[in-house]
C-alpha cells in the first residue's frame, strides 16, 4: 500500500485479501449460527409432561422463530443498502409504527378495501423515505441527524394521529392470514420476506445499482467524478427503506391483529445489529444480503432459543438475557472484525513487506 | 456576529418562544416552579456539555442514558448503605468515567464506529440493570435530598454547578490547547495528527469525559428526590443529542460551541411546560420535538449549501 | 484464523456443559406460567410475591416472565414460547385484549388452561378472569375519593403512565364518566403522560401546578406517577393545599402519606391478586374449578365470589395514613 507504481498489483492482492476476509466473516457467522442452533436444540428441547416433544427442537418453534423475525428481518434488509452507502436510517422503526396506524385508519375510518389500503400504505412508506432522501441528498445533511429527527417525527405523528390511544383491530380473516397462518408449508409472511430478500439481493449483487451503492459508500466524491448519479442512487436507498418498512408494518399488523402507535418501537436497533453482525461495514462500501440474513437468523435464534432454556425460564430473565447477549454479541463481532487489522499491525515489518509482493503464478 | 449566526438564531427562537409565553401564559414565569424546572434540567445540561465535545470530534454516544441509569442506581444503593455523600459523588463520577473509557477504548483504539459501539453498550447496560434491579425503586436516606440543605439552597447549588461547568468548559474549549484539539480532531483527524496532536488519545479522553459528566449528572439527579427509579435515564441520549444539534453543533464534526448547545437545550426543554401552559394536548409533544430538530438541521443544510456555492 | 473459531467453540462448550448440568431433571410438577404487562413494574412484582407464596403452598412450579416495558407484541411471543413448552396453565394480564386472544385460543386448543388477571382478554380465549375490581369500579373509586378530598368542587388534573396503555384509557374513561355524572362542580383541566417515569411525572406536575393556579388536586393513575406528583407538590410548597392521590403501591408512597403530601393511595392487595390467580389456575388444571361455579376457596384467603366468569377479588382498597404501614409491597 505504498508507491503508486505498485498500486495496481497491490490493490489486486488487497482486493483478493478483502474478498477472503469478507467470506471469512460470513463463514464465521455461519459457524456461530450453527453452533447456537445446535446448542439450543440440545439444551432447549425436552419432552413435556404430556409426552409431547416441546421446546426449541420442534417444527412449531422453528416456524415461530421465522414468523417473529420477519419484521426485523425486513428492516434489516432495508437498512443494508443504506449502510452500504455509508449512510444510516434510524427512522425505520418509527416509520413502521406510522405506516401501521395509517393502514388501520385508511381501512377502518376511510372504509377502503384492504388491498387498496395496503397499496396506499406502501406509497406512504415510500413518501416518508423520500422525505429522508430529499433532506439527505438535496440539502446534503448527515443521515444520522436527519433520521434521528424523523425517528421522533414519525413516532410523534403516529401518536398524534391516534391521539395516543386508538388501536385498530378486528381485521378480516383473510388479511390476518398473512400474519398468522401458513401457506404452502411456511408461515405466510415468510414468503413475503423471501421475495423481498431475493429482490434486494438481486439489486445489490447483480445490478449496476448495487455496484454504485458500494462505490458511493467507499468514495462518494470519486463516484461523482466517475459520473455516477450519486444523489439519485442515494435517494433510491432511502425510498426503498421506507417502502420495505411499510411492508413490515402490514405484516406486523396482520401478525398481531392490531395497529397501534407503538408498533416497531426498538426494532431499528435490532435491525442495525443484524446488519453489522452480518459483516456490512458501518463505514460503507461492503456488505452482502447473505450476511444480513445470517445476522438476522443469529439474533432470532438467540432470542428465541434463550427463552427455551429451563435455566433462563427459572430466572424469568429471557428478555434481559437476550438483550444483554445481543449487545455483547455485537461487541464481540465488532472486535473480531478488526482483530486481523490490529494483529497485522503488531506483526514485525518484515512480514508485511513479504505480503505485498504479488504472487508469481496467476 | 456572522460567525455565531447559527447559535444566535437558536437564541432568537428561544426568546421568541419565551415572548409568546409571556403574552399568552405569563404563569410560566412564576419563580418557584421555574426554578424547579430548571433544576430538573441541570443534569441534562451537564451531560450535554460532554455530548457537544463528543459530536464535535465527529463521534456519537447513545449510551449516556443507560450509563446515567446505572450510575444513579449504584450511587443510590451506596447512599442507602450509609456511604457519606462526599464519597458517593466521586464513586458515581468514577463509574461513569469507567464506562466512558470502555466506549472510548473501542472507538479510539480499536477504531470501531461509535454509533455501533455505544448502541451495544446502551443495550447491554440497560438490560443488565433490568435483570438485576427488576424496576424496583431505590429508597434514599433523608440527608441525600438537596445535600441536606434547604430546597431553594439545594436547587441554587445544583443550577450554579451546572452553569459554572458550562462557563468553565466553554472558556476552556476556546482558550486552552486541549479545547482546540477537540475541534482539530473533529475537522480533520489526519491533519491534526500531522500537526502533532494525537487524535486517538483525544477521542478516548472525550469519551471518558462524557462518561464522567454523566456520572456527575446522575448524582445531581439523585440529590433532587428521595427515591431513584432505575428507568430514570430513559430517553436521555436523544434529549441531549437533539439539544446539542439544535444548538448548532454539526454532526459532521468540527463546528459548534457550548452556548449553542445550552440554547438548544433550553428551547427543547420549554416544549413540554409550554404545551401544558398553553393547554395543548399532550400527544403533540413528540411531533413538535421532531419538527424543531428537523428545522434546525434543515437550516444547517441550507446555510452550508449557500456557503458552498 | 482458527483462533476466533476455537474461542467461540470453547466458550460454547463451557456454556453448554454448565447449563446442562444446571438444569433439573424433568419433574412432574404442574407448571403455571404468569404473564405481567411489564416485568419491571413494581405492581406486578408485588403480584408475583403473592403468586410465589401460592405456588409454594400448592407445590407447583411458577414461571413468571413478561416484557420489560408494556408491549403487546412481546406478550404474544412469550405466550407462544409457553405453548410450545407445554405448560399446564397460562395466566395473562393482557396489554391488548384482541391481540393476545389469538395466542390464548391456540393454547386452549392444546389443552392448556387459560386465565386472565388484572386486564382481561376476550371471553372465549380464557376460562375465568380474576378481577381485582372492574375498571368501572376503579374509575369510580378514584373519582369519588378525589371528590371527597376537595369537597366536590374545583379543578383537578390527571397524570397517566402513557397515552397508549389500554387499561389506563379505560380508567380515565370511567373517571370522566363519573365526573360528568355526579360532580358537576368539578373540572378536569389537563391530562399529561409521564412515560411511567417518576422524574417526568414530577416535571409534568410542576408545570401543571404553575399553569393552573386554581388546581386543587392531582390524580396520578400510574404507580410511578404518584410519588412523582407528590414530590412536585412538596417542592412547590403546596403540600396540603393541592391534594395528591392516585393508583399506587404503598411502599413507594409511605413517606409522602406520612408527611401529609399524599392523601390516599388506591389499589387492591396485589399480593392477594397473584395468590388467587395461582390458586384458581391450579384448580382449573386439576378440574376442581368449573364453569358455572358461584364461589371459589383459595387457600388461606378464604372464599371469593364468582360472577359469571369473573372471579372477584373485591373492591379497591384505599391506603391512607391510618393503615398504610400495615402493608409491605
């Protein structure tokens, strides 16, 4: 990483290194996920007094995990492109709440049929995302502070519109089907989740948009000079995030059978944790959907698996322990991801020089 | 004048609100309740002083709320056990500084992004506290409230401590080298390093500083009532960050000062009592808060766009 | 990079070993699962104390878990946990009536007995509702006591926990209904939320006192709100001139009641509520308590009346200077 004449060869080697490192992070996460899963399977499954096998190792439980993690998973998917562009969106959880109550209001007070209400809600989500987008791209404001403001604003609007207490319930059966029943073997919302995951995955990894996002995250000025329409691409990620938050809101409402202003409180934190756990760098430039999905799975398994352990149940501490461990896991993951950099800095210079000599054979 | 336009405009907004209240709801200015409300905000001001430094160096700390809660509960438990206040105060400050050092180490030495580190710390501390305390209040011995002084004396002590800290720190940041280092690191860490400053050390110390201030704030909060609720720090981080940002401290670092943060804090703290005095329904509060923050931020954006052209 | 992987595995193995050895062998005790609205709320902690006592007397295992702040979504998750775990009885204090009922019906289908306590679920999703007092009764007691304290005329303000909590809205509704019905000379001037934070309640009360100089009483219907409001009144020097009362726990309010700042704290014996719930739950599981029963005997507490499917604890209890020291929760 020193003289410009060596730059192409070194960057080639560096890129190869980076790719290996990235794969290694996701592989590590996969090992952790498998280890977690096996652990909870062994420690959290038993036969209850009725002779039925219960606990972590049942199909019911696994489907429940899938069902419960769809909303946070969707938010994590929404945040991945945002974080790849070195941005952040703290308002997705509040937007979930706002979209949920607006959906309820459109259907209940507005008398609109469910599909129309759904469509309008998606539009509202995209519009809200556009608000973030305009402030960030047109006014060049830092995403952190814009979304901190909209985090308050969206939640505040949700509370003001419902006067804090109105809850919309009594949705029709075929709507609740989305959140509470199974279709072709999987919980219905899982299919929606999978479709969105595929769509975002294709966007990120198979289109030029995805490459643009990564470039913008690594070097926004350079991207601009290279002719990329930076503002348009950035606007896209935030609008997309708003749209996906609206989808999550609909699923949330269907799952619980109610639309309330406090929907989605705290979800953004878990979503960001999942994304970072999955290997996406908060500084931007790198990240994969596979990593995010693994991150969501790791957290979901942790949360639900802990609740199945007899020890945790006896302590009545499932909620706290899962929060504690998620926080700790995030810290460990972050530290582990920078360890190679630090270790390589600590190694004597001699090895570093040798490492920069490009390989002789292709 | 022009240099401080941003801060002066916040001050202007604050004065406009106060003027409106003077006309529409003069009861707002009755001295005793006003003093009580200001005293309640004193701990927040103290933490905001620290947050301003953190944001100026281009970092962020969203764990202050949880650190505040943990320090409050620990200080309360120590006081309840009979420790003299003269020992409880440094204990609280020290504990806060310790947590700050942990954050600072991860951010400055391991170069991890501060938003994620402090997010993890916040969640871990909050859940840990819930696990241990289960929401139970801590009852304090009588001599803790107002440090054993009369109510008014105690309130004046707390308010003057907060204001004194504000003035001292504002002056320090302008006139002492260490204060200028913060601005240097926030503007351009690499250039600062070339100029002989050690950005990592500065960043680490800034986190220790805000941690210590949070511990101090927790102590100041403790002295105001006979019980401590473990949830007490909930929402503090947002309150403080909003105040600092509204007050003109830019999230992109390198800019802003404590006076602006002070004005921002006062402006936002007025919202709730103002709504009560104007007899507006309570559920508008969050929306008004969010709107003020967004307006301030948009104003920032427009101004920097203009200056870029 | 074997090191991080090895470290993960080693840590996992240690954790695994310790947890497996720590977990007891499968026992044949009945398992009763109790869901509060919010685990951290001292009110529910005191319910748990009574429930623990009952569980010990009956020789059953008690599981007590809930969200750390009131959250209907998390309540559902916890109930689903318990269903797959195969507990025998589930007792819930529902944050959202309809939302939780889907999960409860699922539990009933699998043979788990379901009870509601403190805050009811839908009638077909539980066998009985252990009712400490109807929301109507609570609202009326609150309003009547408030009226008594101010001589049935004057302005008063209310502090609630959160604008979104369902049971608080219900109580508020009945307070306002009673106000309209019986006390035309009194006026409710403001309702402010305190997010279940004592300190915020104090700030809100301070502002209320200064904005409404003719205020005669503050009614706080969330338990951290009562000491918060009391502290505000005390610091404003208005103790005795502005009355403070509300729903709260004796322990948090003793010092204010004794110093005359707070006049009455209304509640019911939450420990008894927990005790009765567990007894009823176990009786349900053993098929000793059946639909259509008119009364139920619960251990050392004696007999309780049953109205339809409501198991009644009794009327709300008023704690004041005369009796508050007898209680410790």
